[in-house]
């Protein structure tokens, strides 16, 4: 079986707090990079991804991929996978 290494790419990412910091309180709905993000409950938001809707919580990062797609990632996985450019 062949082994592969992920190509280095630069991505954008924000924390849960950064996503909602410019809003007053926790908005029911907000727009981010052309996507509509909706509040699921007091601590989570529904993120539309290429694989379907996913939840973003306080311990997650919101990543913008190479084609502009967005998806959540747990902070501990993010920190093992990415470093600041």
C-alpha cells in the first residue's frame, strides 16, 4: 500500500468566539464567507458543509478550505494538524 503526505496549503480558521464576537448576544443566524450559519442551541451552531450540516461548538474551529468551503474541526485536532503561517 502506498503512503501519502498532505500537501501544504494555507487555510483560514476562526474560533467559535471569533465567529460571534461582532454580534450582539448570540445571533439566531449569521452569514460567514457566503454561508448562512444558524444557531442550534445556546452553545452550538449548524454549519453547512459539503458533507451535510455539522455542529460547531465552543471547543471547535471553523475552517475555510481551499475552495472556500467551511467546516468545523475540534481544537485539539486542529492544533495537531495546523500551525500559524
